[in-house]
């Protein structure tokens, strides 16, 4: 994965941890942010895996 994706993952994880912590303390509106960060983490990891599979497939077909 590119450096930009790693930065996005780090920011999303930090925001999700903060949001969940505050939501557990009573801020109900932050559950939406926690869910959004979970979705961002999932889609970023999924696109990275797809890209890796495509690169492996391309290198295997060139051999």
C-alpha cells in the first residue's frame, strides 16, 4: 500500500478509537463517526488487497 493509504488508516483508526471512547461515555452522536471510520478502514484495506492481487496476477502472467 502507498504511504497515503497508511496515513489514512492511521488517522481513521485514531478517530475511531476516540469516537468509540467518547460514545461509550455518553456522546451518542459519535457512534456515527465511529461507524464511518470503520467503513473507511475496511474499504481502504480491501482496495489495497485488490491492488495486491492484481499486481501478483500481472507478474504471474508475465513469467
